[in-house]
C-alpha cells in the first residue's frame, strides 16, 4: 500500500491526549529552524547603512565626498537620489514576493525541509552577485535573486516550525523567528557601523559577505533535522510521519502518545478533504479562495485573514525605521551620528522581542496584537506632533528618538512575532503551505510598496515630509488596532487541528473563551479497540499517493 502498510493506529477521544510529551532535545530541534529569521533581518538591515556610506554614494553617483567643514547645502546634496534608494531597497521585496508564492508549491511537492535548503542555495547565488557589484545595477540584480531565496525561507520556515512545534510553546518557538530577524538587523547595524568609514569596496562588500555564514549554518543544520510529519500525512506516507513525529517528540515510534497524536492529524486531514476535495493543480490553488466571506472558518476567510495580517504588520511602519532610519536621521540635521541612533533602535528591537516568548503564551496572540497596536499608534502620533511643532530643536529630537524607541518596543514584543505566529496556525493542512506562502508574499508585497514610496515621501528632493510621515504610520496603526479587535482569533494553547475546530464554532471576539470538547479522531470514527477506523487511514494513504 502507498503509506507502507500502517493500519492499526491508536486514537483517543480525550482532548488532553492528542499531543505526545516532548523532551528538551526535541524543543531544541524545533527552535533551531528559527535561525532562518537572520536572513530576513540581516538582508533587510544592512542596506540602510550601505546607502548612507560616503564611499557608496560617491561610487554610485560620482559626487565628490564632501571635505570636513563642508556647507549644509553640500552635505544635503551628497546622497543617493530617491529613485535609486527606492529601487535598491524594494527590489529584494519583489523577489521575495514571488519566492514566497513559488515556495508554497515546492513545499508540497518536495517537502518543507528541502524547500528551505534550496532557498539557502538561491540566496548564496544572489549574495555573490551583490559582492561583485561596482555599481547599483549588479547590486539590484543580486538583491532580486537573493530575494527569491529569502522568499522560500521566510514562508516555509514559519510553516515548518508551526507544524513541528508542541502546542504549548508553538507561539514562543515561532516568536523565535522574529527574534532572529531582530538579531539579523542588529548584526547588520553593527557591521555597517564598523565599515561605514572605509574608503574602499570593503565598506559594502564586508556586510554583504557576512550573509554567507547564515546560509551555510541554516542549510547544513537542516540536513540533520526531520521533515514535517504533517507533510508526510498530506502525502499519505503515514509510516514516515510516525517515525519523524517520534523523533520530534523524543518518544518511541510505537508509543501510544505518538499514535494518538498522529491519529488526530490524520483524522483532521481526512475531514478537511471531505469538506473541500483535492483535485488538479489550478483547482488546488482555487481551494484557498473557496467558501463564504462571512464564514469565519472558510478557506477564503482564512486566506484573507493571513494576507491582511501580514499587510497590517507592514502598515505599522516599523520598516521605515530599519530601511531608512539612517538616512532619515541624517536628514533631520540635528543628529551628529545617525548610524549610532540606528544601532540603538535596532538594539531596542532585539532586547524587546524575547518578552513575547512569555507573553504570547501567557496572554495570547489576540491580546498582544490589540494592545501592541494601541501602544504604537500613541507613540507615532506623539513623534509626528513633536516633529511638526518644533523639529529643529535638538531637545525635541531627543524626545522623538525616545518615543521611536518605545514604539519599536511595542512592535517587537507584539506585532513583530504575533503576525508570524497567527499565519502559521490558521490554515488547514490541505492548503496550509499555499496559505502561508500567500500570507508571506503579502508581507513582502507591502514591504516592497513601502520601500518604493517612502523615499518619495520623506526624501529632501521629493515630498520632504520629515516627521510628518509619522501621522501616516499612526493612522495605519489605528487601523491595525481596529482590525485586531474585530478579526483576529485567539489560538494559544490549541493544536493546529483544534484551531480548525475553534474557527468553525466561534468568532474572533469570543475565541479566547472557546474550549476543545472533542477530537477529530472520535468524530471521524474510533473502533472498539480504540484505534482510528482503518478506512480513514487507507483513504488518507490513497489520496496522498496521487498528489
């Protein structure tokens, strides 16, 4: 038979026994995958510093480097044009957008783990081109190709971690991905700070070259980690699913705990296939958009929730600080070392994110997103008002920087990790890889849009909004607050299969009160011997073998 002959699969109707106990070693295996966030963070962060380096500006524009004591007008003119900043920054996001969508297919065809490893390889090719550049054109080409690799990694890392992590700490482990993003941003700021004054190609080639280390560590490390058991269930290879689940949980493959957890995954998958059967390639993509917009558990509603969640994360405006912070602080004209201020905001980001490891499991995803948006919008409006009223006063600028740091704190401890956690939890197995891929693509699409338009909004040669841009970010954070209150469900403490049931039975505002009351294994069919009905096992194996 296709799945290797696994038939007698112990199951349970007890909602407390649908997940096996986990060892410390197993926790560490789940947490390692979060290392992929360093790609996202470092590649997003290093470009801000490079665009402010005097050698790079001279190399790309031909403008002579201003001597000491140069006039304010000369210093203001010594910058990359807005269109060039926009292109260099946004082209990575364009690549990641398409990479994330392609990754959804690859993850179902070849597996979650091989897709991430292949993303590391594509990323290395892009990094080589970036190192070779002596002008913006090759840098742009390299960032586009590297973007495809980052798209593979950023989409499937979330999917992989969500599928292998224990429910009690899934939020904390996936939050580790955001923590690694912040570490990547910090490392990028440190490297940029160290090379900013070099007057040779090492000023930008060293920051770019450091990225090879992240690709090698993640790619090689994943060779020693198991595939997702839910991928093997989707493929109908239940014996392999049992073996990798046993490895992930640190239990014997014959353990009743392992069989009961696997039985619940199998029964849930069979249920989802009955609701929306799988068919051809294009119809399988169409399945992501089936169902009513007014049904909270429909695939359409989940896809909209996932893609809009990532859109809202970008609407918070935090990447304005990390992409354009150095040049924004330069253009304020009252800060002597904008590189140092950029490093400080990044350090706040790093130190604040680990708070979410505890709070996301203690208070929940929904609560963090609501109060995080409230904190951010207050800070952003304060910065906008102070900067507009008296932005030339050095004391006011210091206060603005303080509130920007508080704003970064709220983002890093709430929306930063929270949005990634939620998109990994809300999709059913038949469309999970594509749903997460679409959601991640939405993040990168809006990342790209913001990267394109922001230089035109704040550039001294264009919109020159200055601190007024925070009125825009504050207004968008107000939208995030309303969105989180009305639309984001609470998923803490639930298995991925229980999240499916919760979405069917309640709405976002009442979701925190929902309690599991039955298992899919019990609903789909238990035998008198306490095993999952063999026809369910056979059907999942048969359907998986033809995908």
